[in-house]
């Protein structure tokens, strides 16, 4: 996310996402999915999250958040031939439509360690018990993402000019 939005915005969005899918709000999310199919192939993540109010308050950051969500279409996932964008939708949809939906947690992992969007189950928090559906998105910290193009340029051999 660091290429697109500030680290502080990333933290804020993760809190909003995780609150929306926590055990207390899960029944409402299941009902919304059943009634309106909020998460489906018919809607982008941008549309679904905007509908649920999971957006940065700052308008310029909101535009960057939307670009990031759209950019997830270029990410690979843990499923063959499924983009990162579609994997997030599928994981949320499948969980909300399951016979026994689990609370969900959206987390980040280092893009350097694994560039794929991943979905699994487990306990994402030390302070809770129980099983969650987990979606993990590869992320590069903003400072590091901004530094990468400069580092790449420095690493290229300098071309000698002919006189």
C-alpha cells in the first residue's frame, strides 16, 4: 500500500476494515451480503468499500486508496489465475456466504517476503481467541516504496557520453 497511500492511512483503513468484520458486526455484514451481494464479481473493491464507508476521510488519500484497490488487479494471489483484487473479493464473499461465517481480519505482510494476496484461517491477534478468516495483502512501507525508484536508478550502470 506504501506506493499509494500514507502509512498512517493504511493503519486507519485496516482498523476500519477489521472493525467492520469483527465478531460484533459480523451478523450485519452477513445480512448485507445476503440482501445486497455487496461482495461479488459485479462490484469492484472500490465500490464495495465505498458503500460500507471504509474510506479515508481525507479526499486526496481517498483517491489514492481507490487507485490502490484498482492496482490490486495487477497483484497475483494464492489461487492460480485469480488476481489479488478478485482474491480479496472471493475471500470475503465466500466467508460471508458460508454456513458458519467467521469474523475476518485484513492484515498486511511484506511484499518482499511474498508478493501474493493470501487467504487463510487462523488467529491473527494475540489478544483474542477463536478462528478468523484472514486476508493478507503484500505491502511495502511508504518510505521504502518511494526510495525504490531512486535506488534502482543508482544501481544502473552510468552511460558514458560520447564527445
